[in-house]
């Protein structure tokens, strides 16, 4: 998905979340029974809106779709560190690990997805979009997001409703 000069590697984990000791090359099929880690970061402003990004048409996964910020945890990296890195890389938003609130972890077909929330007021025009990954960014109400999910223009997150508890705080 990223324009890279170097290959990206992930640590592999078993179903219990324990490292297998194996390293995986991004872009190749994750072996059966193995998992890698990914992060999703939801940014909420003081108006209760969420910062969503439109994925570039150049990415392999869900091109042109609106989504939360996210990415893969690289080999040797922890999910929290990855979340800080992804926000910086994709949107130019600098946060500390302490600003990110861990919400939940969801096991998917071949990944453990760690979900974080950060409260931040930042104008869209102050963002620095990573062109190879992000085509646009916009603050949206939860209602707008839900409508776009139904229309098929926003990524459908299986856990999205569980985040309402965190969004209201």
C-alpha cells in the first residue's frame, strides 16, 4: 500500500497473541493460523466529529474508500508506537503515546486489530496528507459516517458501535 524503498516486515503471532518468532513480508499471504497486528486510530474533535480519511486510489486495500487512520504494526514495534507513527505518517498529526486511549482489540481473519481514540482539535487544512495513502481528510458526524457506511462509501468497521462509549466521553 505504501510507496516504499525498503520492504516492510511484520512479526507473526499465534491465535493466543504470542509471538511465533517468525517474520512476515508485507504483500505476501499470511500463513494459515498466524496473525499480524494492525492499528486503527479514531480522531475526535471537541464537537464530537471524527476525522475520516479517503484512501488513495493507489492503495491495494480498499482504494478510494473513506476510513479511519490505520496501518500495520511493523516487526519489532508495539501497537501503541505504531498508532503514533501512522497518525504522523498519514495525516501529519503529532501525538504522544499518552494522548492515545486504548479502546479495544478485535481478532480478524489474519490480524489482531488494536483500536485507539485521540481527542484533538486540528483544522483539516493544517494536516499533511501522505499522498500515496490519503487522498483527502474531513471531519464528519457519526450520523454522516453511518449514512456513508450504508451507501458503501465508508469502510464498515465491525466494532464501530462499540466505540460510541468512548466517543461520548
